[in-house]
C-alpha cells in the first residue's frame, strides 16, 4: 500500500515510565520553560492530508502519534467530520481507556484499518506504581469490548521482563489478555527495552539489573537486557516466546506450553507442534 506517516501530535500527555515522552517533557520545561507535548491545529493537519493525497494518492495513513485518541470530545468530533471527505484507511496507536462506544463507531465510519491498544501489564497495582498508569482492568477491557464487533482490526500490546517483575506478574498479564474478546488479535508480548532517559531505565540501574553506562541499543528484540535475580533472562525469553500460546490455548494445554518455554530439542519440538 502507498503509505505515508502523518504527525498530528508530538510527544504525549501521559507519564508512563517505560517511555521517552516524560523525559522529553521534563527537558523542555527545564531548558525552554514549555511543554514538549503539543498538537497541530486540525485545519493544518487536514491541509497536509489534502496536499499529500493529491500528490501521492495515499492508500494508507500511518498516524505518527503516541496516543492518537488523546483528544477532547470536540477535537475528535471535528476530526471525524473533516476526515469524512477522505476515508483513507489508517493505522493508529492509543490506550484502551481513551476509547468509548461512540468513538469506536466513528472510527469505523472513518475507515480505520487497524489500531493498537497499549496494555503493557495486566496487574493493576504493578501498572500503577511501577508504570504510572492508573486505570482499572475493567475500564481497559471495556475499551476492547467497544471494538470487538467493528470492521477494523484491534490489537493488544504487552511488555514483559520489566524491573521488579516476576513469573507470577507475567501471568497476571496473561490472565488479563485471556479476558479480551476473542475477535481481538492476540500478538503476544514484547520484551522490555530499558531506553536511556526513561524512569524504568533508572530503576534497573539503581537495582543493579543493568550497568549504569548502558545505552539501549537493541540488536535482538527477542533478548532481555536485564539481569534480575527473581526473573532470569532465560525465563523472560521463554515466556515471551510462548506468551501467545498461554493467551490462546486451553489451560489443560499449559503443561505443554511450559515445556515449550525451554530452548531445548524437546521444547522446540513441542513449540512447533503447538503453533
């Protein structure tokens, strides 16, 4: 598809500790006395879409926005009304608590193709205290439910292997994902990346899980960079590999999924059979 990235917001109003946006906001306040997070005016955004569509005949828009639905009701309604002139399929990323039944319906009418919800973690206490995301599981699940019967694809993203996490906490995330409506696409989990300048990077360094001079340069996204005594790299990698199986298979099969976590001849054979 002929795809273009369009930026309507820069930065993010949220303060998630695994993300670079809070650090950018702090830096902008200290050095410029202003917020890094800002939005383009909607007329300007639509002017760009109009120009680019006439020039390139766009087939897909990739919204380069951290949290696309960080919009007021008025802003969202104006976007939906103006976008009716184009209805170009688009992808966007947002948080489940920013979704409502009304917005899901409007996004379908706008011809949205695909949307990613950031779950990150299924344990509400860990999510609030470690990730600074204060939202109830029930609210997040409602966001998924609003989208389950729509034409667009909805995806849930998770992260495992974060500081102070352990196997039990990962299974809280798995159990959360198993409550998501079956029509939602289950894509497994990403392994935590301790990006330099993020609060969780500092936690990892302070607790001795990561050398202080490490700048996150991911050579292999299937590897874990943290060395945690309660959650070994091998266990993180194994759970990341089998996360989708734990999400989807009946619990009666979990004894086989656990064997598939291990990077052995037997584990690889069982993994291939289960997938």
